[in-house]
């Protein structure tokens, strides 16, 4: 279907910034939405940010609103997650996902059909 490859994450101090990228290949014409999720140790996978493939409409979890920005480069078939003012609680494995079915929103893991391999982000205090 759709193949997703995330860039390497990294380690930063609190207040720092990181940018993750997700390269998209395969049947991109069937994508309706893309999103970023994260899973912290001992916790469930949680929604971070999403972008509708066609309209570029974006939406965010309250915990990252104003600090994270999701964007898409159509020419490169790449989705980005710009993370600023990072906090230790942002430490997690980050995953990008692609949804190939129409949904009202793409804020649940069940809305997604294909996933990247995950990349570690560590924020130290």
C-alpha cells in the first residue's frame, strides 16, 4: 500500500527543537490523511498531530498545540513534524501513519492503515 520511512530522532535538552520527517512512497494517491503519534514507556500510543493529504488542514493534540507544527512537502512526498520548546514529557517513540480511508478526523490509531518504523525522541531536563 503505502510505505513510510521516518528520519532519525534524537536527544535534546528541554527547550530545544527537533524536526522529524516521514518519507512517503507507494500508492500515495489513496492517502486521505497523515499523522504523527507517539508512545512513551508504559503508555498507550497517543495522537500528536495530523494533516489532511489533499487540503493540508492540520490539527493537534492539546499537549503540543503551539509547540509542534505538522507540514507536508508535496514535491518530496514528505511529511514533517517540527517540534519546539520540547519538554521531558515529550520523550517517546514517534510514529508517522497514513490513512487510506476517509475519516472525519485522523486522531485515533484506528484511522490509520500503514505505519513507519518509529523513531526515538529523548528530551532531558
